[in-house]
C-alpha cells in the first residue's frame, strides 16, 4: 500500500541571550510535522523542531534535502524556490493564510462596518470553501479528491476569477488589494489540495505544533546560547512527538532513561527503532493519552 507523506512547516523567531549581547539579531526555529498515512500502519506523527541561526535559504533547503513528497506551508518564498528546483517535492499553500489578510480588515472595520466590502466577500468565499471541504472528513483520500473536484473546484475557480477581476479593474486599493494579490500570487500552491485527497487546506497542524514553543518563549524570553537552542529543539521534538502519538510524556521519558543506558556501547543504532513513540514496546509500557 502506498504511503503518502505530508510535511508541514512553520517558522518562528528566537533570540538567544548571547545573540542579544552581540547584537547579532534574530535566529529562527523551524517546526515540521510529518504525517505518514497508511491504513495498515495507522497515523504516525513526527514533530521536529530545528534551530538555525539565520533565515538563509540554505537551511530549509538542507532541512528538506532527504524528503520527497508534499510540503504544506505559508507563502514563504524560499519554499517556492525549492519547489521549482525539485521534481520530487510539491509545495501546497495554506488557505488560512490566504484568508488572514481579509480577516484582519474585517476586524479593524468591525462586523457592521465590513458589511458589503470586498474583504468581507473574500472571507465569506473562502469560508464557504472550508465549509464544503469539512463535509468530506472521514472519506478516503480517493473519494475526497473526487468530491473536491466536483463540489469545491468550481468555487475555487470562481474565487480566483473574482479576485483577478478586482485587481485588473483597479477598484481595490490598500490592504484589500494587498490581500487579493497575495491570493493570486499563491494560486498555484493554494490549488494543490484539489489534486490529492491527502493534502489539507491549511497548515493548522504545524501552527498548533509550534504553539507550545511560542508559549514557552513568553515565559523564558530567550535561551542563553546556540547550544541551548539546539538542545531545546531536541527536547521539544521528543515531547511533542510523544504527545502527538498519544503517549504519556512522563512514562515515555522514564522508559527512555531506563532503556538507553543498556545501549551506551552499541555501535549498531537500530535499537532506536524500538524507542520511538509508535513502537509496540513503547505503546506497551507507556500509558496512552486520550485522543
């Protein structure tokens, strides 16, 4: 059975204390959520935090170097460049990001003030697309793709034709024009979900995965060093991957600390497979979190 892999990426800024002291500027943490879907193996989630000192394009290029499949992300241009460089990788856009510009306009105007505006109509059109797609939950990927092309593709076509008409006629300006143009610039990537029933319309999984790190950052403000940032990324990766696979984190760490010392002198690292959150041994010894 073919396994479809979907990688979801989201970035956030992180300052280390020594960066601040040296006035180096911002560093970046990238979180990826890899979902392998297969009826025989169920759903396996990997949440991986990767710290990099700069936002150079080389970092996500290296991060994705051994991955082939679908990448769900926002409109960060670096991923689009990588998509153009490789035939084995497809970038899918996030409709939540496409809607966000219009939602911010509606929020600033208020519900009453936004009635009848192009921003409100754009948000309503996108909401309708989401509503139709949500009705397909529970279907197989094959059936979801078929239904998307029957029920949703015409709505997507109408949305982009409508957005292009407003841009071409020049009857929108300011933030509304910017939000419409963003959608048109991302059209190629926003349409990918129509081609594969596995692909989600949004990147909310990665957004949720990075939230614990974001909340933690508000408490500890910054990390002392680059080594500390890398260590934090590893720790968060272990914890969040365990949670994503419904494994009790305390029991999991207790299991790891009891088993890993048995392999300190091993040159063969294959034992690690038995320590991953989805291995039968881990599931057997660690309490499962309720879904």
